C-alpha cells in the first residue's frame, strides 16, 4: 500500500476536488464524523474547529491510500483501515471525511482531516511521511495486504518519484523486484560463481567496480530491464561489502568470472581483461589478411629466392620488371659508375 500525504492551508480546495469526483460518478463517501453537505458548507464546519488555533497556517491533512492492483477491500474494510490509519497517526480526536474513488484500476481512498483537534490541541506533522510508512507497514500485515515498501533487513524504501511512477503505471517497482531477487540469490549462493549465475538466470546483470591496478572489487551495481541500480541504493545488505560476508569470495580465483560478468553486462567479452600483456590483437585488413601477418602467396617477388645447387640464393624477380626499389638501386649504381668514370678521366689527363 502506498500513501501520499499533503499538508495544506485550504479545506475548500481538497473538498471541492473530491466532490467533483462524486459529481462525475467516480467517487463517494465511505466514512465521516462531520455532516456531509456541499464543499462550501463542509469547509465552514472544518473552519469552526480551526478557529481554536487561528495562528496555524497548515491545518489541512489530505492523504490518499492506494492498494496494489492485486489487492481488494470492500467499503467497510477500507473505511476500517482508514480509521486505523488516522488513529495511529494521532488523528483520533479530529474532524475527517473519507472518500473512495473508482476512476483508476487500483483501489484507493482519500481522507481529508483537520490537524486541529476538538480539544484545540494540534496533531503534529513532524516526520509525518516516515511515521506514515511505518503505520502502513503495520496495516498491510493486519489486513493481509501486499507489502510493497519496507526497510526491514537493510532494504531502502521507495522514494517519492518511484511511488508516483507506480501509481501512474501500475507496475511493481524495479527496486522491489531487485531487492527480492538479489536477496534470494545472496541467500542461496555458496560462492561468487553461483551468485552471478543465479542473478543472470533472473535477467539481472551484475556490474563489478574492479581496480585496474590491484584487481580489487570496490562495489557492485545491477542492471535489469535497462535500468541500473547501485547495490547501496537498494539497501545496505546489497552493497558489495555486505555481500562478500555472505558468499565465498576470493579475489584472485574469482577475477575471471567477475570480468566475464562485466563483459556480458556491457555486451562485450572481457574475460581476459587486465591479463593481455604479451599478446597481440589480430585485426582483419582490407585485403583479407591479418594485421602483422603476410600472405605468402601475395608477398613481393623481391623477397623470394631459389636455392641453387651451390647454396647461393638467387632472386626470382624478373630483372626487366620495373619497381621503385629496383629503380632506386639502378639509379644509385649509375651515379656511382659515372663518378668512377670521371675520376678515371681525371687521372688519364
């Protein structure tokens, strides 16, 4: 169950909103301790008690209690749950009216309450969201509802954006899915290999933060449905420092499986990452041969020789064949011969 709380100044605004739902046929009152009337008349009744504390600005409590799609309560059960909620939140002697809305697929109620009690005292709103979550946890157990948010066992509860997304889409929050599945993998796994295997079987790809110099793992994150959560954001028990206390992990032994898992998460093979010294990566060339190698059938004829009977290697290159290397040698030799001829002519004079 998810609760959204607003502390405001104006009774008329929230009453008019709920009465509009009634007028549209998608809302009705299931409980109240004030006289049901128009939004204007009910605002006046709330304000009569509010005048006991004229200096209080934010006197209005507006809370919606939303069930998961899988849960149902009838009107009496929902009204009972709403009253239990008000009692546990300290609104046991306060004005309230409770509406049930039917304009969404998930069942939910809206409660409008007065923070000023009949006695004139004020119901505190200190840490109201935290207290509300604790109360809802108790009510979920009491009424047999699905518990979709909890801090038990070091798990972090949903933040406001995640709650709003759940209400908007009706999908079970990814954070809760990960907490359940990763927690199960931790409890079942004997070692790192089995832990990674159990995660991958549930379509969860772990990503380890590995030092390139020491190979030490300093953290872990989890990818599920293209969403990535750091272990620590799911809760303390999902951090790497906590996980290694519950499974058999050894840095040197498990390095290859961890790097392989990182490769799968990135979509590349990194099983040998960090251990490639002395190896050469062979890449294809445009002519279909590998870089750093030569196809013997395509080697230049100037590098091929034939061994004669006397052991001398003679070139198989056609002497009439033109090539830049031969031209350079020929030209260089011609210049040398020309110099020698000039010297000889000088000596003969």
